C-alpha cells in the first residue's frame, strides 16, 4: 500500500470514528481531497486508492494537471478564491465551486457555464471569522446572496463553505463552525433545498464533523506537507 493510500485509509477511519462518537453516520460525511500543490501523479495515486473527489485552489495549477488525469472520472471541485477573469475556465472545467462570495462572480459563472454541461454545483463561502484577509460573504449579507444565486440559470445552490480562523483555541474554532451551521439551518428553514456544509480540514475536521459538516476538505493528512504554492503565472507556463 502506498503512503497516500494508507493516509487515505487513516483519514476515512478518523472520519468514521469521529462521526460515530457524536452520533452521526460516517456515510453522512464526504471526503474531498484537497490536492493543491500536489502533482498529477499524487492525485492518480489517491484515485487508485478509491478517492474520487478532488479540490483545487489555484486555477492555472489545476488546468496544468487535468490533462494528465483526463482518463480518470474525477469530480473536480474549485475551492479557492475566484477572480472575475477566471470564471470562464472554472465554469468549463469544474463540477463544483465552493467559494462563491459575491453576486458578480455567481453571475459570471452562470453565464460561462455551457448548456451542454450539468448545472454547476455551488456553495456560498461565508466569512465566519470576520478577518479582513479572508474571502467570504458577511453573515448578514448571506440571505441576499443566496436569493440571488438560486435564481440564476446553469447553477445549483447546494450549501455553504467556510475557512475559519487558524487557531489552537478549540472554543473559537467550534463557535465559527457553529455559526456556519446556524446560517445553513436558517436558509433551510427559509425554504432553500441545501445538503452541503463544506467545513473542516486536516487540523480541525473533528470539530467540524461534531458541528455538522457534510463535506471535509483534507489535504495535508492525505498528501503530506504541502509544497510551496505554485504561482499562477508559473503554472500557466507549465500548461502551455
């Protein structure tokens, strides 16, 4: 068994253990392998070990590795910040986008999604920590954004996503995950048909699962320490 395969097995076992400890079924939680900065060969190893869903943060890096993996039926999720000039390529190459945080981006994704493709599955990113450096719609503006996105053609609103503050304070982590869960529950009470709460990563997924996560985005615990992020311009050259 490869290192990646054994790491995947350990992560899935951890998800099952935590879910059962908080009275949830393990099959309620989907594992997304966050493959940013990892080469196509590492993604292929993970796929051969049974992992189907992969998330990428950097568009040009993702586009550089996708051709080498075109023979695999991978479900690609875009999980990084979105620039307006990147929406067309994202809409063309991904099945899910977790990081929609403003109406302008949603409008462009809707316009750029081909009618020949299934609707683009959308999560709205919420800034639950209040940090100026974090992407995400402010909690008080979420309802208006959801009302806008749900009316757009070629998009399907599935749920919410957050990247909480990086901290060792467990109570603070839990409060931010709890806030996202409350916002999710409120939207469902308002009539939105949501099923995805994308929160939790290698370091904090136990707390996220306890607070109701239905999808965890795990990179380091599967692939090992990340390589230095590939700048967009270097990855673009690699793709040519």
